[in-house]
C-alpha cells in the first residue's frame, strides 16, 4: 500500500496560496468576540491578525476562499493559524485532484448492471465494489488505532490496483488517496482532524463502491 499524496506533498507553494486573502467574511456569529472584547457580527471581516473567542453555546461560521467554511465552536482561535491550516488543506485537495485526473478517474462513469429489488419498485447496482464496513463508522478523536477498510471486486479477472479516496463529507474536498494491490488497508481517520468524512473504493477501470461515512467524536 502506498499513499499517493500526503499533507506535505503539495503542487502549489503555501506562500502563493496565502496571498489569496488576508481575512474571512463572517457568515454567522453568536457569542463570538475579538481579543479586545468587541463582539463579532454577521457580514463583518475577521482578519488574519485577529484572535477570537467563541463563548459557551456560541458559534462562528466563516466564509473561506477554499473548500471548507470554518465553523468554530466554543474556544479561543488564532485566525492566522486557522487560515494556514485552511490553505494547506486546499493545496492537498488540489494535488489529490491532479492525481485522480491523471488516472482518468475524475468524473468517469462506469456502466453498472441495474437489478430490481424483489417485491418492490427499488433498484440497485449489482456489480459495484463491495466494502465490508458499516455505512457509518464512529471513532474517538484520540484513537490511535487505524480502522480496517476491506472490499471485494465482483470482476474476478481484475488484477490491477484499487484506490481508496478519503474526502471531507461536507465540502467533498479530497483529504487523502491510497493505492494498493491488496483488498484491504488500515487508515487512521482520526489523524486528519475532520469531524465528518467519507470514503469510497475505486478501481482503475472506474468501477467503484458506494460511499461510506466516518464520524469522529470526542
């Protein structure tokens, strides 16, 4: 198994991306304050130099120029650090998108065999890759134990590698991509620091699995 891209493997320099913007626009604010005690209001800007505090039962939703709008829960935040992390994730997404495009898997279509469910009007795609996991996996944020992802391909003649694609469930931005010749891998989902993720398995002929969820809880 090998990861095709990690957080430090970036196609664009961090410095060039950081020049995009020096502030966030506020989409929603409740019980949120700047370091000088000034209350933050909707439609205002939060600058890179700001330190903000979200008090108990409060929230702060910011508009990002990247793929994920930061949704801050109660706590104290350095906006410069938050923005740096945001842009790093943006660049990881772009590098992984490039990897998938180079393998002709971005937006590709596979013609599945559609079968009817007996006794109903529902149908399903009978020849998808099957993943042997629960539809939603719940793990602890401090868990150090990787989760096993195991699957089977209905095409017995397929001998090429498979890709496991991990995404942010909200924005669908790419978090990581793994390529392996095995039929199972272990992924440390908690290490990505996303509260809600999703993943799927893709073969190089474009046949794929359904999408499975991962929820990280305290």
